[in-house]
C-alpha cells in the first residue's frame, strides 16, 4: 500500500536503541511508527518527510 513519510526523527550517524522510532508512515489517514528492533546506528537516510513510498522502498540503512 503506498503511503507518505510523515517524519524521520533520526539523523545520519545517530545511535538508536531498540524501540526508538526510526520513521513514521501515513497511509489511509493512519500513522504507523516504524521502530528499531535492536540497538543500531543509522548509516544512510534515503527518504525525507513528504516523500511518497511503496512496499519495499528503502528508507534507511542501519548497522
């Protein structure tokens, strides 16, 4: 289902903890927060707020 990135609160090089919000997607008037499933570091931020996304689009890379 296509949606729109409504926020990306993380930055390049930022350390994030398990459960931190990585980005938020808005679709069909609902918002879904995508959270880290483990501690990691943001390696790339490929999408910004306002960008349209589809299933399997890459938004961030983590390590």
